[in-house]
C-alpha cells in the first residue's frame, strides 16, 4: 500500500523548526509546464501520457540527495490517494481527477513533492517544518534548475512561466505558511488578522488548502500575486514582513491569556485533555479542536513537560485522526461509526503512551 | 480553444493561447496581479541564453547598419563577423551543442 512507504519521518510532522510555537510548516511551490504540449485540461490522453513519461524519466533521473518514490495515481486505491492528500503531498483535486497523472515524492523525508498533470504539467513543492521559507526556496530552485537543464519549459519573455491559469503566470510561485493561531481565536482577534491579510493580497485557507475549512485553528497564509515581482521580493515580503507580524500577534495574544486570563486558559486546555483522555466517540473535527488546545497548552507551559503528551506525538495525532491515516493505523477500512470509535481509542492509547 | 471557452473554464489550453489572446489577456492578467503586466522574475537558463543572444544580435545588427551608413567598412566587417559567430555559435539553433 502506498501509505506504508511513508513513515513518521515526514518533514512537517517534526516538531520544532524556527518559530515552531506558531508556524507548523512552510511551503514553496512552482507551477511549470513543458514546452510543446497542451496544458493538462486540453491535452489528449496521449499527450498526457507522454508528459507523464517524460516527467517520470526526468524526475527520477535528477541528481538529488534523496530517493524519489514515483506513484501513478490511477494505479492507487482511493484510500491510498487520500493518505497522500492528508500528508499534504498531493491536492484533493489531484486525488479526485481522472486520466494519466502521478506524483514524485522524496523519501523518507517527504520534503519534495512534484504533482504531474494536475492543473499544470508540474506542480513542484518543497516543505520545511517551522518557518523555513528561505531554505525551501533554495531547495526548490535547484530542483527547478536541474529539470530545466533537461527539458524546455513553456515560457515567454513577457508573461514568464506559462501556466494553465493566468492567476499563476509569471513566477508561478506560491509561498505559504501553516500557522497555529489558537490564542487569536480564543481572544476573538482572528477576524482582524484575516481581514488584514486579505487587504495585503494574501489568501487565507484551512489545513488542506483551497476549499478547506480552518479546523483546529490552523491557517494557511499564501501570496496571490505571481507576476510583476521577483521570487525574492515575494518571498521577502512574506518572510520578513507579513509572517513575523502574525507570529507576534499570536504570541502577544498567548501572553495576554496567560497573564490576564490564566484560569480561563487552563480550564479550556485541561477540559480538552479530559475529553481526549476519556471520550469513546470522536469526530475528526472535534479531535482537531481539542488537539489545538492541547498544543496551546504545551507551548504555553500550562501542561507539564511531555505530559500528557509531547509535541512530536501531538503532531502525529493531528495526522492520524484524519480518516485515511486512521484506517491505515488500524489496518482496515472503517465506516463512519467505526471511525469515531477507533479515533477515540487511538487518541486514548497515544495519550497513555506518551512519556509522562 | 476559443476565448469564450477560456472564460467559462478559467484555464488556457496551451502556451500559444498567451500569444493568440494576448490583447484580451493583457488587461485580465494585469487585474489579477495588482497592475503588473510583465514578468520580472526568474528566467529559465536556456531560454535566457537564447533571449540574450537575440538581444545581442539585434544590437549588433543596428550597429552594423550605422557603420555602413557612415561608410566605416572595416568596423562593419568586424561587426558582421561577430554576428555570424553568434548565429553559428554553440547552443544556437543548428550550431554545435
């Protein structure tokens, strides 16, 4: 099963990383198309297969540090594709689409993932835990350079890298960070930050990107503009300007809660621990909400070191409460009712296991 | 692909669309990117080289025309040799790898 190839060494599951108290992970993605082929939406099945072949050949032939796992999505079962979505390695759209398409993933760290024949021929992405946009950019840039040395990209001097959707044209870059903002939510200031971000031309999305909800107080912030500025300018604006501000707001909100509303905060955190430790039925969304409060508790020093849970196990739980991972952990397909039972039981096990 | 098809799907069919629909796409792209209308970022290394070569050739051809106007035939000859070298040089279409 595809999922088995991927262990717990995935980059973004690692706790820590710069500004790890607020920033879960950073991501840089490039949209690229091969010259001489129609874009995926208009390509014939033959062209799509040819693009897939070429991508396979060149991606697996790259001179990179990591091993590359190549997966053809049509050959995977639905739950195997869901595992990839939950690990942030492919988009929901890519899992749902039909036709020749694939993904190349660096193993075991899963830092690099390249979707083939999603909206564009290539969607290259690099992840880093915490705030690591500069490193992610350096990494993706070398992968991009290497690919381009082997095959021509669709490019025009005026419009830059040509993409299926004009909103991605030019640099084709999307810079984003996944932030955990529970204190801003608890103190009612989140809406202000959302509006400010939108006013700055940033997109604010949920845990699974486009079309997802902000469950568990996780918010993905990303740039919208890709043309007219250099990659460095877009990156710097994000990295030096926008993200540090949001980090500061969240940290300030956390300090305020600790200093002025400690009983309220402790109550919320310990109630979350109580439910997670004792519930017998749990929906994914509810689990995410409680885990978010526990994460806040750990970071704010409300919960003692490592007990009832350490950060790394917490991040793993955030992943393992998702439906496909839950079923993978239990080794069988579960219907909705069974998932609620198993999710609750898995959480109780992990909390009991955690170094105390 | 027709422009109408693009408008309904929001996706272009291939690189040529950017040329065929340039006039209509221009303002649309500008609006999506806060007024920007030109790419200022990364240039693919090989496309970049081809582009630089094209620009250099255009410059040299202009200088050649000026030299001929001024009857500076020695200078013109040097320029013509330089132009030929670039046209045939490594990496140029039909030139050595």
